[in-house]
C-alpha cells in the first residue's frame, strides 16, 4: 500500500459515522497514528518505531483473543463491544434505516483496516524504513484455539467475509440476541446498588455435572427453554437444605443457555428495594435475563 492509498484509508477512517467509537481504543489510535507517519513520502524513522512498538505492546497484552491476528482480533472485539446507535438499535429492535445504511459504509472502511494484519503492517513499516527490518515479530498466534462462543463464531464469519457492509445483518442478529457492549461480552452480572457489574469468571458448572435431583431440575430447564423462546414462562422459587444445589442449578442453566441469549443478574436481598432500577437497566435490551436473589 503506497502513501496515496494510506492517505485515502486514513480519510475514510477519520470520517467514520455511527461506528467511529470502534476506533476509540489506544491500539486503534496508535494504528491510525502509524498510518499518518507512513502516509508521507519520507516517514520519520523514530516516530514509526515508537508508534509500532507501542502498538505491538498494547495488542500483545490483550487476553480476549477472538482471532489468530492480534490487530484483527482487537478490531472485531471493538466492533462487537461498542455501544452505538447501530448496535443498540439492532438490540432493541428499533434500528433506523439511515443508521443501518451508514453502518454498512462504516463497516466497509473497518474491513479495509481489518486487512492490515501483522504481515501487511510489518511489510509497510519495513518498506518505508528499512532500518526497522527484523525489529519485531508478527503479533499472530497460529495455534489460537477456536472457541464455540457466539462472539468467537461471529468473529470467524466476519474474518471470512470480504464485504462487511453486506454482512451487516450478521451483526444485527447477534446484537438482537446477545446484546451490545458488556451484555454481549459477559453472561453473568451483579447489581452493586448503582448499576450492573460483570462477573468476569463465572462458575463454569454445567447441568451434566450436577448429581441427583434430575427430576426436580427438569421443569426448571423446560421453563427456561420456554422463556428463551418467548413463550409463557413462570417465576421460579428454589428451596431446600443448604448444599442441595440450588445456586449451582441456576449457574448451570446460565452456562447451558448463554449461547441462546440467556443472562443472569444477581441481586442481593438488601438491594431488592432497587428492583425498579434493575428492571429499568434491563428494559429494551436484547438478551433474556434471569434475576437471581
């Protein structure tokens, strides 16, 4: 990519509309800064070295790896996590036509930035500043394991799609079922008196790992299926002696059905007075919520 093409891509990136928040991260700002350095006929070596080194460090420190290439993973993750008029409109079912069409154009620009994988960017830097050849290794992980979460599955579909504008409906469907922002990234939350706080590493217990009480659990499982399908479902009261698996059953249901859009919000007994605020925070969002007291 020569300087003219880099400058044209920069203009498109600077002109993003509804999805401009996707490029608001430090890593994205560093990448755009690197492109600015490379857009001039004689790039300043020290600036290129400093920005690329900072970009490498920032991408390598991330733990939520969706794809083998760290920049591509970061960009897709930002696209899925950013709360904007497109993602929230898709989630709530009120997506306006103009927002969707602008999102298609923005997605086309983001796809061009997605193409700047480690090998491409390294080649651009080393071609512009030969003295930097061999200073960095690519930020790729060929052994990156493929996960089966909805986020990972969508990331792979986007990576395989040449036209992200035409793939906008994939994102609309994802946001409608799984939510945007933290709701799309996490499955368990706590109400802390002021707002929802994600539980980053929830208990991984599964229904298959619970011993006994299968007959008692089956109505709860079926009730959850109906709830997720939009059919009439019941509130549930679990009671019994300590250690009989009440909490574990709720957590196992979450892990069983999180891929279908189920989320859990734990509300402490002393916070039940805040229940109207909890419901207000959840109203209009895409996923289905179980309130766990």
